[in-house]
C-alpha cells in the first residue's frame, strides 16, 4: 500500500502549551484514518500541520512524499479539504460557490454532477446561508471533491448535524471509500468512527495515547464498544 | 476564461449585491457634488479666490470613492473572509489567497474610478467643468492618493484581528478623514485652527494635490503632501505582514 500522508515527530507549541507533541503517523492509499480526542486535544492543529497551514516547531510531514508548504500546487491539485466550521461569502449561491472553487483547479470534476450526487442539484440558485446544516455539510464535501482528489481531509464534518443528516454524510463517505479515496478525518462521534475508519489515533493534550485499527483498539480495552474503550483510554469514568 | 476572471466575476457579483459600497462609494459622492454645485457651485471657493466652489469640490469629491473602498470595501471584506476561513481555504487549493484579495482589489479600484468618472461626467456635462491643469499630473495625483489610502486600509485589515475591530478602526479613520480633510465639506470654509489640524490627515494632502493639479495652480507644499502620503503608503509593507496573519 502506497503511503499518501506521512508525519514524523511533529511538534507544535503555542507559548508554553504543547499543542502537538511528537506525533508520527502515516496514511495509505484507500485508507480512512481517524483522529480522535477531546476539544483542544490538538486535532485541528495536527491537520493544519499536515496541510502546511502551520509550520511545525520540529518534525516533518509530507503528502504524496512532497512538503505541502513547498509544493502547494502539486499537492493541492489532488487534495480536497473541508476545514472545521468553514463559512461561505455572504449572499453567495451554491452555483457561484462551485464555479469559484472549480476555477481554482486545472481539471475540476463536473460540479453539476457532484451536486446531483449529493442531492443539491435543485439548490443551485439558493443562497448557501439558507441551506440547512446537513445540506451545507454535503456542499462542503462536494466542494472538497472538486479536484477529483486522491486524499480528502475532513475536520469535524458532522459536528452539529442531526442523526439523519449525519447518516447522509456517512453514506457519501462510504461511497468514496469504496472508490478508493483516502480520508483523514476528525470526529467526536464514536459510532461514526467505527463505521468509517480503518485506523485511528487517539490524542490527549497533543500526545498519542494509542494508534491502531478500530478492532484492535477495542480488543485491547476491557470494553466491547469504541465509545467506552475511548473513555477508558482517556482515563475517564465509564458509565456502563 | 482565466482563473482570475472567473473568481473576479463571482466576487464582483457578490460585491454588487451588497449595496453599501455602491451607495457610499458611488451614489453618495455624486449626490454631494450635485448638492454643492446647486447650492454654491458658481461662487468663489473663498473671498478673492480665482476658482469656484464647484472647481474646488471636484478634486475633493472624487476621493470619496477612494476612501469608501479603501476604508470600508477592502478592509471589511478581508476581515470577513479571514473570519470565515475563506482565505485559509484558498491556501489549501493550488492557487493562493492573493487571487481572492487581488480580485477584490481590482473590483474596488474599478468602483472608485467609476465614482470619479461619474462626478467628472456630471461636472463636465451639467456645469461645463474642464480640468485647467495638466491632466497627466492630475491622474498621477489621483492614483498616488489611491495607493496611499488603499495601503492604509490594507494595513488596518491586517492589524485588526476581528471584523468588529476592523469596523471600529475603519470608522474612526474614515469619518474624521471624510469630514475634516475637505473631501465632503470644503476645506476652505474651515476656521484656520481646524485647517491646521486637518493638515496632518493624509487625505487633506491628497486632496490638495488633486485640487492644485486640476486647477492648474502651483502645488503649494508639495514636499509635505508627498511625505504625508508616502508615509501612508508605507503601511503597504503591512500587507506582507498581513498575509501572514490572514490564516
């Protein structure tokens, strides 16, 4: 399996606080990798470091064996990104949003096709701010797929969505997984992680607690479900 | 169509949907010009002046469009896009946030030129106004003022961390400049002490340059004007710092 994302000993400090503490990981082709941890555990900072949006204090990271800060064009023409709580320009319509994003890539996917695939075709002339939470998140995924990416980064994609909307998003992501698209995602929902992820890394205060396949992580704990196993690894009380 | 044009097309549509910049940048200065022209356009600018109030106001009012875009359009859009992580999102595409900022910059430049153009057309068609001085010098002064004001606006956008802070700072800079520099209320009607205070506003110097170049009278204190304006251009180095703080 080809390694698409590789991080070695990444460390990032904000003042005296270590936000990311010597993290190493790799994500292979077609793999779905989940990053878990409490709020403020360093998940978004790790994503920012992997994408080259922040410079690490030490350590290195590559996507397709390239440094994303030095080879932005080569890397980001094949990477889709949905950043945490992204908003859109005031008054922009779904179609304009797609047109603008598609303009940034040399060979973008057909956005009308993507919109139909995500059930958003009839909303093309609607303003993005009038879409429901689920529709807006589906739009985020559709936009992340515009470069026809080999890897997509999804930061807390389903936070704030209701159960139905979350499952709609899962269905889409599972279809992508079938197509062999690699994914790097962060989530607070263990059921979601169990359904989607092949391997996970649990972070606590920027440090690795455990990294393994979902099954192994559950097996190594005294529990049968990921949610309880997660709490056990984090040293929290598990209410059975 | 190039990437820039496609992005520009979308951003221009969004810009036009938000009426403030069109109102404050284009409609308002044209309205103030017509008002001054109707009330006291043919009167001398001050006792013993060789030019009329209308001629004096022309050079002043064409800067309102520059200021509206420099202190509202550009900084507020940048701050808003930074808050919404739209600029950050451009960093994870094969292009750069500069593409988005560039398209906004061009849009605002076009708006202010459009504002100045409308005032010029109104003045020349309705009141037979003609630029008496050197047109080249006048145009150079116009773009010099534009660069200076845009630099200040960009500096504000890059230093302020939130939309709210940007809004407050822009208001504090924009309104005194609009009223005290002679852009809307003719500088000539101010009492001398107020004129002395206004001397320190970059826009006052810019308007003096524009007035003098359009009226064809010798530029009074050119060194002071250039120093004050160039020091506001200096804010431009903030842009490079600002790009760093955008994400």
